[in-house]
C-alpha cells in the first residue's frame, strides 16, 4: 500500500476545477505518467479514492506515485496538445508508447537499360535505383511486387538485358503468357520504359488511377491504328480487373484511410493499423501495447502517439470502437494535417470488413503472446464490443440453477479465462435459504454468497477473491433484475447479462436491463456464449443429479434398523461415496462416527440382503 496516499489525497483538495495536465512522479522525481483533465481536481483525486477498484495497471501506477504536479491550461484542447508534447518529451512508463523498432521494406526499381522491380529489405546507397516506401509490412511489399510482375508480364529470370537478347529459346513463362518475352529482343527500350512507368503508376497510384491512364492510352493506340499496343494494354487492364476481383486483401473500394483495431486480454494487448491509399492496402503495422486501462482510452492514446510522432495523417481513421475525447482528437489531427480528419466507426460495408480484418490480425498477433488461438481472442473482443463493455472480458463467471422437484436445489458456477474453461475455479452451491423452485431467489442467494466470499478473500486476489470482468446468468431479464441490486449495494460495477435460450434450449440472445441483444449474427461471440451456457448447464445439472442420488440413498439408509437421518448423513460424509459405504465390512462400519457394533451389523445385512460373497 502506498504510504503517501493521505498526503496525495490532501493535495488534490487544493486543485482547481479547471482543465490542465497532471504529471505523476515516483520517489526519485521521475515522471511515470502524464494525463489530461477537463477538471483537474476531479480527475486527479479519482486516482487516490477506492484504489482497490482500479484496473491492475492503474493500481500499480498509483502504488508508485510519490507526488504529482499540474499545469493549468486555458482549454481542454490546449491540455491535450500539451499532454502529447510532454509524453514525447518524458516517455513515461505508464503511458502508451509506440516503439519504432520494426524493420522496413522497400520496392526497388533498378537503374538499368531494362529495369527490374523487386522487393528489398534495405536501401543500397549509390546504386542509382528508385526506391518506393518504406513499408513496415513485408507481406504487402512482396505481394505487390509479385502482382506487378504478373500483371505487366515483367521478366523475373536471371538473364541480363540487352546482353542476353536472342540467346536461346524463351522460357516457359513466355509460353504460358506470364512474361512479355523481353529475351526475344522484339521489345524496344522505349516500349519497355513505358511498361515500367505504367507499373510504377499502378504501385503508387493504385489500380483505379492506373486503369484510367491505361484506358486512355489504349484508346489513343486504337485511334492511331496501333492495334498491337492497344491489345497489350487491353490485356493488362483485364489482368488488373481479375486481380482486383480475387484479391480483396489488397484491393478495396474505400478511399484513402487508416484502419485501427485493438485487441486485449488481462496482461497484453495488440493494435493493428492498416493503411489504405488510393483504394489499395499499402501497409499493415502491428504494435504490442502491454496492459490497458480501457479500450476507448487506449484508442485515444494510440492515435495521439502515432500521429504526433510525424506519421502521415489520413482524411479518415476507421476504428473498431469508440475513442475517448473523440472531438478533441479530431481537432488535434485536423490541425496537424491542415485539413479535416474524421474518426469513423463503420457499421457495414467495406470499411467494416477492413476493421474486422484488422481485429482478426491483432487477435492473431496477441494469440502468440498468450498461447491462445486468434479465434478465441477475436470472440472475446467481439463479445466485448457487442455488449459495450469497458474492457475485454478476460475472466468470465457464469451461473445456473438446477433442481429436481423441491427436494434437490443447487447452483453451479463455471469460469472461462481467455476464452477457455478454467475448471480449477468452478464452484458448487447447495441452496440453503430458498424454499420451493424459486429460480430468481436461488440465483440471488448464490450470487450473494459469492460476493460475500469476495469481501472475505479479496486480499488473496484468487478464487472468490478475484472479481470477474463479466457475469453471465443462465436466464433472461428477470434473472438479471434479481441479481443487479446485489452488485449495486456493494458498489461493484461488474457487467451483468443473462443468456437466453430458445424453445430448443439453444442460445438465442443476451439479456440486459435494457432488453435482449441478438448475437446470432456475430459468429465468434455466439459460439463462445453458447459454449459457456452449455458448460454451466452441464456442470450444475451433474451436481444436481449427484446430490439427488446421494439424498435418495441417504433416505433409503434410514430404512435400516437403528439408522436415522443424522446417522445416515454422518455415514455418507465419512465414506464419501455409496460405493465405499457398500464395500465396507461390519468392522469398518462400526468405526464410523456415531455407530455401534450392533447397528453396524444390522446396516451391513441391510445393504447386502443376498449375504456374503463366496
């Protein structure tokens, strides 16, 4: 516990209710966090109140705060600009910092009589070649070079031109129409230079610009009766069209924009930024961000860090969720770009597909860090966005009530961590205070007992001492309404939803206070919730059957002379299972708590009416 908390709390009382920037410092005076506030007093004081409710990252930061300073600004926007500047200057430990440690890749157009287009990992100084880039994605560079060589039928062999003109027969690529056959010597230097120019236009201007220019050249060639050139241009135009139809990863209909998606789990997070220029995917960048406080805050910090460092700012940034201070961020980016910049949350169409692609790639990158599949992490991220959760639900608890008449009433709790069952954390509950088959009352009792155990064990941070990121109940809005007051009474802001089944007992929707949310169109989230609902139902009904069987056997034991309800219950506790009790001999039965030798003999005879086995 930070022994400076009282001092820090007192100091916050002197802060103004004005916008500004605050700088958290450790005992050595080093700045460990820089933040912006609309009202300094409210924002800074929130760090030192109810610190147990902070996320792990914020909790650790607060534990290391020795002092803080503030700078009052004239507006919240000025505070945001100053915050960006101070983060770049001090690079505080607990702010999102983008490390520029990636290798770069280039597209090289060689300086020869007959140039080649190749993918390179570095610039070779002094070679006179033209380099396009840099790009951080080797995949984009390699695929672009392959496509350009294929569309424009450029030679990829090792022959030297013009030295190797007409030396031997053309290779197989020429005969299958994947090379223009430069080695035949029939293509002039001027014609080849024109093809290379078209290829560069295609790389730099995208397919739309290249197609427009080539269509104009084809029409000019046809008017000049140069049908051979017109036919060659026609073939290139068709090749680009076929490529655009089949390779949606590279080609898109959306205008130039950046696409951002962030996926997180408990300790790790990954951001993926896809760059679209002239309707073409030109680059993809991945950033491991570490632990996050909240996704909206992470998007804000990421954008400010990325573009304040001098990166190219596009007209539109499409994102996978909301961003804190969105209007201020738009204004900041617009001023840096000197043109309007919009933050966009696509709901349909090509932009949404690109956001989903970025999210899938981020999940795949993160999967390597946590040894989970990209599909599992994508499902958690999808569920988080669907339910509007403040953070990805890494630790999920689910509850179900099972009964057999009024005699056997139990509850089951299962836990999913990072999208997989955590069976060591499963818990069983025997309903104690509810009479009859009252599902709502039983669910309320189970959650009340679970939350009480949290109060007792929270210092451990394990088992019942750990709060979930999301609670799911097997049931609808009524179950949610029955349990929600328990969370509010304890001031625990845990998201709570019900899992609704259809008439065939299959997952249909998620229920909250505001009604039902359909999940059938969200395949990842639907599969995950269905798996959780099936598992908690299986676990609770198995426990119910065990309890019922044990209760029925205990009732049958009371039919033996000298065995009452208490003695029957004691026997089952002592031996643990029916099988162990049946296999015990009279001497072992007599040694059980509360038993006598005569009662043990009569019980053995009762359990073995067929007599001893020879």
